[in-house]
C-alpha cells in the first residue's frame, strides 16, 4: 500500500513513503521482542519516567504536532491542539496510575492464601485509524507500555507523518529501541505481524470490515484482541430538553472533526412535540458554518480527511436519496478546492434504506421523528452498532432511565463529553469489544496470574 500524505485542504501531495521491506520488518520485530525481555523487568517508576516525559513533550510541542495533523488530515487547528493535549493527558494519566491499576489483588480462599498479579505478555500489535492520529496512538501506548509490554503499530496510510512524529516522540523521551515502533507496512505484511509468534495481542480501531478481518486472524492464532469499530450514535431529544443547550451539542456532536468521529451524534431522534423546532434551529446552526483553511482559527468547517472519503460519503447520500430519503439541507460537495462537503441533513430514512444501517463518517446527519420516549429508545436500539449515544432532558432521573435502556457501550446525558482519560471507551454489537482508557484500558493485554499458597497434603 502507499503511504501518501496529502493535504485535503487543497489535495496537494505533501510527501510519499514506501512500505518497508520484509527484511526491515523482521529487524524491527526482533528489536521489539528483545526490548520486551528487558522492559518487562523494569520498575513502574522507570516506565513512568519515560511515559511522563513523552506526555510533557507533547504538551510543550502541541503546536508542532497539531500542525502536522492539520496539514495531513485537515483537522481544524484548534481541534488539533485539543487532541494533542488530550493525548498528553492520557500518557500522564497512565504514568501516574498504572502501578495502582495493576497492583496485586489479595484473595481469600477457604484454605491458605492467594493473590492475583498482572504480568505483561509481550509485543502488542496496534492497527490505528487516521481520524485521531495521536489520540488513537496514545490510548494504546499509555496503558500497554506502562503494563510492561512493547508496541508495534501500523497507522493509517494517509497520516504517515503523524505516525513518524509519534514514534520520534518516544525516542526523544528516552525510550529504549523497540519500545514503540512505527511500521510502514502493507496489509499483507500486517497479516504476517498478527501471525508472528512474538506478537501476543492485537488492538485495532477502525472499520467493521477491518475489525472482522483482523479479529478473525487474531482468533485463529489464539491471541487476545480489542476492537473499537464504527458507530451510528443516537442523539435523543425529549420534549423537556433545553433547546438552546441541545442545539449547541447537536452541532458539536455531529460536526466535531468534520463529523469523522466514531462516537459522533449521527441519528437525531426527536420527540414529535419539539421536532420542528429542533430541525429549524439545527439547520440554521449548521448553515452558519463556514468552510475554509483548517490552519486558520476563524474556520468553522474543515475538509474531510481525503478526496476518497468525500467521494464515498457523497455516494452514500446519493444511495440514501435513491431509496427514498429526502435532503433537508446540503448533500453536495462545496465548489472550492479540497475535500469539502456541505453540512447535510437527511430525513425520511426508512428501515429498508441502506442509510438506516450505515455509518456516515462525515458531516451528514439523519433526522427522525418519534411519538414519545419509548419510541425514541426503540429506534435508538434498532441499529447494528452500539458504541455511544446521548439523551437530552431537563429531568436528570429521566435521562438516567433512558440511558440505562439504550444498548450501547457509552451513554451521555445532556452532553457528549467522552474526552477524559478516566472514562472507559468502547462499545458492543458491530462497534466491537473491549475497552480503552480508564482502569479497564490497561487490563486488556496482561496475564492475570493466580498465585496460591496452602499447607495441605496431596489428595490420596
């Protein structure tokens, strides 16, 4: 595969990178495996010094890292800085808390004594997407390096410079060779990495198709895996919602990162009583966004990550319309250079329409009217995905009740605020399995070993 860094603001090539050879791949794998044999025996304090230094460097060089991201995948510069800072916070969080999370747990058997301990397992293979070029890396690097594992990572083909910058971050932080290794490899080579006996676990964030392929291969090799896949999150608006507050979150929830977020608000499910009011205000707010250079602070609508992503999204909208959906606003590319698309709202999306089951990874919202709370919950659950969702109501207890009834890995009441290192992130159904971040995020690739002592004679 090609690793082409293209600026989606003008579709001009920044730089291309060739795949590494099989010989180079073997050399990198051998170094990562050798590093593990030493790193696994280091103290938490020693690991934390390096991980905390990486966090500090990210914070100090936030503008540098953000500029690479914006020029490579088009994220608006303010959002890019925010992602870098969040990535820094994640690394600092695990540097501080890993030892506590993985401390021995005392058990109380009927005879003798015992405990559970957490041991690293080896080289972990990460396969990561382009939409959050540093955050996705930080949320595997922070926990799994602090747990005593080493990492080899295949990043997305359109963000090679972000991938290279993140690897350099670890070198600058004093990491030993092989602790964190970026792999510019093909899909075929990636399969060989999953098969490699030195690799003991696989963490993937990406599409459902990629998840099925990589998870199946990991399963064939009897290796643990975590899968964070797509989403089609419901944004439920009840009749007692604070409408101005709700609209602000609706715009952010759909348009953050130009809508290229797995846990973005994608299906807007609004109770009939306030549906017209919501739709009118939502259209006005989306219509106020202005396309421009994502490097400029004043820009409120950035490009999609690539021209191919734009073409795919336009094709999905056309397919939805051909199956009966209506366009309430937008639906077309913006007539200017770059991969820009109009903010779009689809209505009248029926269950037989492919859009009803699809994930729109960009500035396309689906709008649904329902009679009441029960219908809203039923529609929210009528999805192949189960990543996140939100409910807006002035009644907190009602919001908690709705949240408990929606089948997802995450639910938010009167917000969509998932960006906290303490909060476990992940979903169910086609959105994958396993959790990243929080205490749960460091448990995925450690050996939970039982150690027991008892004074007893062997059974006769």
